């Protein structure tokens, strides 16, 4: 019922939004905040293991259309903030069990943040995102709109997790359970990082750059309608690939490429145990 109402309001824009329309949007946003609905969710039948809920993306976009620019400043003279009235800062209380360390972080309304999540300042979680229980979002990290982050992940300092709000049918970035995203990493354009993978510092993943698996002798890349998928427990680092022809070869130029150098083992897990002490 909620889906059909949201899609109708999105597809048939009225001349003026009524109080009933705003109540519908608030119901939709409450469902987002509670994690009842998601812009993407697990689907074993899908090649990537995930499916897009395009109607949820429509609802998020509807909020931008319905909202008006409003003053959201705590102190307009010292630190002014202006944003759409439909997307204020998410309301969080101590009973939610979320640690928001003082220092300038922001979580936008309309996203799920699970119990035990740790937010180190300054970090940002955008509308439509889903952040699973026990995950840490470190300083200067971004969780983009509609990005899906699993349980017990670590999104390290200055990491950028892109979202993908538009087009509505496109899969957002997916980070599955127990993934470590190293500092200054960037994951973009609907990439799926499967559970327990490790992205080394400075690794960039997107649709344009293939990933070379030195262990299994495979090359992973995005298809026309499929995302780049990083296998479970893969340890990915930033690497380089020599140009084999033309001026690039003559000048000795190499291009950036991510490389899977190993899969998680006891030694890898021992290095990550410090994460548990920080939660």
C-alpha cells in the first residue's frame, strides 16, 4: 500500500502538496529510519546477491521535490545551515545505542543507523543509507545516499562510500557484513563488496577499473547491467598495470588498478582485532 501511494505521488505530480501527502512522506521516512524499507536489499536470486527497490528511491527523490528551503541553524549568526524542510538532521536518542562522538558529524533524516554504530567526527551519513549494527564510520568518512553498509564493518578515516540515488533503477554501493574499508578508499558506481573483504589503504573501486585476482587468476569487472563485485574475504590493495603499447610503453607509464593479493586468514584476522577494542 505504501509503495503504490509513493509511486502514484511521484509519477503524478500535483499542483500543490496536501497535508495528506506530507503525512504519507513522513510515514515513508519513518520506515526508512527503522530499516523496514531499503533502497536495495539482499536477493539470493540476483547475480550480485542484491536487488534495487526503485520505488524507495522514488520516495527519497519525492522528499526533495516536496521540501522547501528552510533555516536549520542552531545559531544562524555563527553557523548557518539551510536545507530542504523534508530532510532535517536525524533524531537520535541515547536509547538508540548509537555513539556519536562530539566534533561535527551529521546524519540526515531518512536513513537507518543500527544499534552499536560508532560515528567518529567529522563524518556524514546521507539520506537513504543503511548502516548495520556495530559498524564504525570513522573521521572524515562519507556514506553516500542509498549506500548499504552491513554489520560490524569499519569505514576508515577519509573513506568515500558513494551512493547512487539516480537513476532510480541503478544499484547503490553495497558493503556487506564485516568488511574493512581502509583509509582514503573510494567505492563508487554501485560496486558490491562481499562479506569479510578487506580494502587496503587508498584502494579505489568503480565500474571503469578491472580488479586483478593474483590468487585465483581471474579478472573482475563490471558488465553492461551488472556491478563490479569483490569476492568474499578478498584482500584488495592499490596496484599498477604497465601499458603494453604506444607511448605509454615507451615512457614506462603504468595505470592504477586494484589487485587481490590474498584472501583472509588467521594472520589477517589478528591484525583486525583492534577494531573490537574501539567499538
